C-alpha cells in the first residue's frame, strides 16, 4: 500500500500507485479516492484568475485525463458552483461491468458537485440556462455522440486532423450570455499531481471561433499525454463514423416536386444578428434581418407561423425573442408532410426541427402538427399579434388561410405573406397580394421572392 503524506493529511488505499503505470487503470482506481480534500492536495490549477466568478460560464473539455476530478477541484479550491452535463444514453450499449463502473462515477460526482449533473437525455435546456444565469458554472464535453440520437456537429481542426464536434454546450453559453472557458486536466506521474489548466474567457457569441481557439490551446497538452485520451477521437469523430448521428438540413431527393422546384437564392448573413439556425432552403434568408428588427420594434406577445417546413423563418422569430428577452409565445403550425409545390417528404424533417426546437426553445415555442384549419380552435379571437402565412401557395389556399385567420389577429397586429413576387403557374400569392393591397395598409419587401406586410 502506498501512502501520500501532506501536512496534517494522510491518504491511504492508494495501492494502485505501486503498479506499472497505466493511465486508464490509474484513473479508474483513483475514482474511489475522490473528495474535496483529495482534489485540494492532488490538483494544481493554472488560470484561475481568468474566471469571472460573479458571472458563471461554460467549461468545455474533451474526454481526456481525470475530467471528473476537474469539477471537484473547481469547487474545492475556487469555491465556485459547478456541475456537468453528462449522459447515460450510451450505458445501454456497454457491457455490464463497464456500465456499473460509470454509474458509480456519476454517483460519486453527484455527491461532490454543487448540484446533480444535468443529463442530456433527461434535462431540459431551460434548466441548464436557469442555472447559468444564476452564476453557476457548467462543464460539458465536446466529443460526445449518443447512441440512437442525432446532434448538431461542426468541423474543427485538431492536431492536424479534421474532426466533427458538438457545439450545443457552447450555444447554451450564448443563450445564457455567459463566457466560454477551456478546461484541460493532465496527470504528471513524476510529481503525482493533476495539472488543471483553464483558458479563456472566450466570447460565446462566436461559437465556432471560440471552440476552435479552445481546441488549439488544448493541443500541446494532449499531444504530450496521448495515453490519457479516452478514445481515438480522430477516428470516432470523423464524418464516416458520425454520418448517422449528424442533424442535416439538406433537401432530400424525395422532397422534389413533379413541378419545377423554386430556385435557390444566394444566402447572405444578416447584419442585425447572428443566426444560430440555417438550413439549405434559402428562400426566407433575405428576410431574416427584417424579421429580427420587426420583433425588436413590435414586441409581439403571440407569434403564429403557418408553414414551418425546415424552420428558417420560425427559428429567426424564436431567436429574436430569446435575445431580446421577450416573454413571447410562439406557435409553429404544419403537418410536416409537404405538398406538390414544396415536394412531399418523410417524418425525418419534423424530427430534425422538433429536436432543435426542444433543445433551444422549449420554454416559449410550441409545434402544432395539424392542419391550419384544425389549429384555429387553439387560438382565441383577437389574440395573435403577428401571423406569418407560408403554407400552400395556390391562390385559393392563400385566400382561405388569410380569411380564416384574420379574426384571430389583434387590432393593430400584422400578417406576413411570403412569396409575393413569385411568378409561377401554380403560385397564386402574387395575385392575392395585389387584391389585398387595395383593402389594407401594406408594405412589401422586394428581396428574394418577396415578403408582404399587412397591417390589420
């Protein structure tokens, strides 16, 4: 048995230190020794002065070194409130002993952390955001791919390789308006000490840039301690390995209509805000700045969109309400089956947009997967401030949607009508727009396929 001696401190039951050194074995046996006292004497922290303890933040790390010990050290030595985002989803595919081990790790960590870990497969993002906004710190791994689930991945460069890593934890920092930090812990066998290095703070408004900076600062530490890396990150997080886990928004072949498809527009980034969501369906992209500024000026209490599809317009409204800290309730109405104009598609489109909606907008956004006429009974007369009509574009359909929903709009409210410039045999929006402009105060935006605003 090996005993570590410190002034007035003795740690026993560390017999694993006498064995030939293997980091994986060392770390697994060390878990039993975790305590705030152990973390105080066995971890050296660099970069602690960079933390703004009053503000909270998100620590990003890779599965490298004794990463669960990092959190205990932050609590014990720096006195901050800390917990981590974890998952139990992959326990299902582990063998019995491996699963048992990691369940015990979670149990120990939950006892030592400031609060129980947030489980990505059970916790709502709103709970994590609330914790961050109260000044707590949350740790999250970038290299996660849960079995049976899809994630948003982004390409990064790491140790001369191109890998795909999650950006969801960093986007949570952006939503909570807290900084990002890098966190890397490595074990020095000669000194018998874990070196915890903190970097940052990084601006959470530019998620991809900040994550790349964190990875770049991690490189020399990990490169010199490759035996402490949990898995072959370059293999597991390559595109061939992750292709079934990636949420994509590219149009599927089965979505094409027998009619000539609407052409793609050149997508330009808006200047008023930085969109967190963008699909390859570009027809609404030119109006995102206008939509953001409209929400900022109009401050609607209820927004309803008829025809969500991939969600570029809808998630622009959602993001605007989030960033402007409005208590707006948003409703997206769509059967998510497609039509002969946009093309028919399978259930995968709804699954993608619904997963994004649940992850980032579950507090104030609701999807109604029903027909437009059926959805009418969900809203009281004169209750909606802003209605966006972008469903079927046939003349009679647009006319019916406008007539059916008009009584639901508040006096002084607005109706947006998309595609008012499209000249196609099967599109009747332009014709309807000419008619309605004679009876209501309107304004039109000539970008892209045109967006009409009707003042009620």
